[in-house]
C-alpha cells in the first residue's frame, strides 16, 4: 500500500474486510460456474476454461461497476474524507488485483481438482464430502421448495412483490427521517487523552486561572479513585499522566487541521489526563470523561468548561451563528439562547463566544469642548502621550534601535483621579480633563465577530448520544426558540455550522459524485447486456441494501453516519454483482429457446447457491467487527453493520425483486408489441 500513500491502519484494514464480500463473490461465481461444468461431465482444464469463459464478461463488468462506485468516495470533502480515503483506495486496488486472480489463477487451481468419485479418497476427504453432500441436498430442498414458490409468485404477481419491496423501502426512509434510527454524522473516535478546556472571564490573571485548573485536576484524580474502587482488589493499579497548562487550550495540534497554536492568554487553561493502558483494563475513556464531569460539577467562576475524550474533533453537533445589527439586542438573544440550551436534557458544555471584554476607562468629549476648538484627535493624542508615552528620540545600541518615550511620572498616572486632573492644552490655555470630557469605566469586547458584515455570536454545545442526538436537539431549537425569535424580530438571523454543516456539505458533494458514478455504471452495464432497460433493473435493486443496513442499525442500537454510507456502497457492489450475474444467466436461458417465465425461474434457481454463499461468507467476514465491544473500534461498527446486515436482507429481497422486475419488463414489452 506504500505506492498509494496509505499506511496500515484501522481504515485500510476495514477496507480489506469491506472488499472481502465482493472478492469472494467473484471467486464464487467462477468456482460455481466451473463446478456446474464438472457436474455436466467435463473435467480438468476443459471444465475450468468453459466455466470461466461463461462468466468472464459479467465478472469483468461487475468489478468495473464496483470500482466506479468506490471512485466517488475519492473526492469526499472535509476531514472525514481524509480519514476515509484509504477505504476506496484499498478496495479499488484489491478488486482490480482480484479480477486477475479470479479469471486466471483460480481456474488454474480448479483445473487440477480430481474428478468426482476418483479413488484415493482419504478419511478426512470422505467426511468432508459427506458433509458437502448433506449441505447440497439441503440447498436443493430449499431451491425446489420455498424458493420455487417465491419465484412463481414473483413472475405470476410481480406487482405484489414490487409493491411490498417499495413499501419496505418507504418505511425504512420514514424511520430514518423520523429519528427512529439515530443520525450521527461521525461516531466519535476516542483517544487515550481526556482534555478539559477552561475559559475564565477575559482579563482574569493567570494565577486565578491556575488555581481553578488545579481544582479540575483534583476532580480528575477523584474520578480515577472512583473507577479504582469499582474494580477488583487484586487488579493492577490504574496509571495516569497529568498535564496542566495556563494560557492556551488543550487543542494545540489537530492532525487534520494543522498547527493551531495561538498567543497565550491568561484567562485560558487546560488539564489533560493521559490514560495509560486503559484498554487493557477494559475501561473506556468516555467513562472517565463522564465521571470527571460529575466530580467537577459547576464552576461558578468559569465562563465555560468543556471536557472531551475524542481523539479528533470534527465540529460539535450543536453549532449556531446568531446575528443581529444591534449588539445589545444580540447579547440579550445570545443569553436567552444559552439558557434554553442548558435546559435541554442530554446537552452539556454549552459555550458562547460573547464575552464581557476588558475593563477599561473610556473618555468622551463634552459639547463644551467644541467651543474651545478641541477636536477628538487632538484630545486623544494628548491623553495617549501623557499616560502611555510619546517617542522623543531613538538611540542606537549595537544593531538595535531603542525608542525613548516621555510620559507623566508614575505617581501622576496611576488612578482614575489623575486622569480627570490632567491638564489638557487648548488654543485658549490649559483646562482640567474633567471639564472637557466625561470619564468612566466600561467593558470593551475582546473580539468582535461578524457574519456577512453583521455582528454575530457563536453558540455551541455537545450532546450525550444516550439521551439525545444532535439532529433532535437542532430540530427542537429551530421549531422552538429560534422560530419564536425570528417571528419577534425580523432583523434576527441565524445559520448553523459544526457537524450539521459538514454533513450537508459532504452529502451534497457525495450526491454529485455518486450521480456521475451511477451514469458510468449504467453505461458499463449496458455494454454486456446490449439493453437500455436491464441496467436500470440492476440499479433499481441497489436500494435494497439500505433496508438491511437500517434494520441492522436498529437491531444493534447504532446511529447512521458517514461510515454507514461507506458500507452501503460496499453492499451495492455485491448487489450489482449478484443482479448482473442473475440477469446474464436468465438471458442465456432465454436465448437457448426457453420461455420467459421458465427462464426467469430457472436462472434465479441456478444463481441461488452462489448468491447465498456470497452473503454468508461476507456476513461471517464482518461479524467479528459487528459485535466488537472495544471502544477503539466502535466508530467502524456502523460500517460493518451496513455491510453484514445489508447483504443478508438484500439477498433475500434480491431473489424475488429481480425476477419480478424482469417479468414486469417483459409484460410491458409484450403489451406494446400486441398494441403495435
């Protein structure tokens, strides 16, 4: 994988598992075709050549269509695209190599198999053959029993089968849209470092921030003690490493975002706990995060506090940009919105970038100053020179220039009274500053945030997936407080960001890429079939995988996300392969003179064994990851669930839907011919 720029990691290894179903499918197709020739009396090289030639064209085009589908993922945008890029790269490479193996290497191996019933059969071989015979007999009973009845229903009443499949698809989409299946754009990836970012009011000295950060550290140690008390007495002690930082947040470097170090600010602090070998102790970082948050409780002196165990942050599930031209009205709206967020169950770490600002002494000229010909610029220049200093000269010291500033003595510039007593020069003489200007303490914004030229405030929050999802919280806010604020004040505007914005941007880009991929897939399938309608039948079967994937997520209590989509594309590759091969066999039977109805039933029966083997082997291949409990693999479980359950249920539907679609196509064409 070095020439692809891909390392061996969890995503590239998952790509190998994802490609397993498609690779096995091609090998099963070739092997089953050769086996059929052996059953008909051919052996050795003759059976291998004839069996491989029979399926070579559909195997080649099925691989090319799957490669086209995964190519759409190469342009996936955003950090999630960078994370998942090894998946399409590895899958495409494996598929192209497997094509050579399936059509050249595998037939060579199959050509050297002994003829059925050949002498020299050992004890183990005999036992295996007897097991194979029983399984083969069971498959034949299924084919001649339930499958035969189902296929006859599909060709005799295609409308019933197609309507039922469409109904299942509609129910599946309704379950997703209604939130029955949670929608979480990206499953968090937990790391061994749990970070707490502390923000005090602007202007807080570093000593005070350090004291509050020490309280956070003590709360973290109490959380470790709570976990230790719940473990066995003879268990190995838990080890942690602690780092306390004042002046900047804990997110010093993001592997996807680059260096994000900012200038140190005394009101910021961070405490980080490194959990050493906690996976060996079977303790999840999210468990420590939850207990740490409980131990901290409420910090009245802190402006905001966020605790996270995520290795990579791709935006928060709740992220809104509130905008209003009036800064005072915007501050009121932001406070009301934050209060509403804090009242929602499952929402925590609510943060707003609206700060009180620095405390400063503000001066404003009185109207009487105009009569003295005193301008704002002249007045400001005098005050600045007196209290900050004016450069009098520059002195050369070695290679450096040193500026010399002149200002009032310290005893005349260390209080607000000194400012009011300061004598301001006017064209008519000197007057005390208090006679020409008002002086008073106020706060100025440390930073001013704008959105499209308007003052804006960003409000973010995290969500506990056990209690709610970001989708549910965002919908509640939009239907509640945001709708009310928009109705009360027409100048108020809001937009969203974070995970929701990334999800919509990613979905839009992927939709465009997948649409182009579908066009290319349609063209590729039209070549071997010489038909414009049969490729549409194959593409119509692709959504069947969605039914199984959603059912698997519901069964396991998983959330649909970006990795679920990657799994669905893998399922679509298997569905396309199976559908393409089934239609190819049915077309061959029709070309041999068999009636349409009989050809559809016979072709579907012939393909059942290969399709079933593909589904079972793929599910078994991903099953260890589907039922994996390790916290470091949880973000890949949705992908495996989409593949495993999607293929299982899609196989059952595929065996009936494709014959029903073919029969419906034939009925329509026959009706047109009769009318003509």
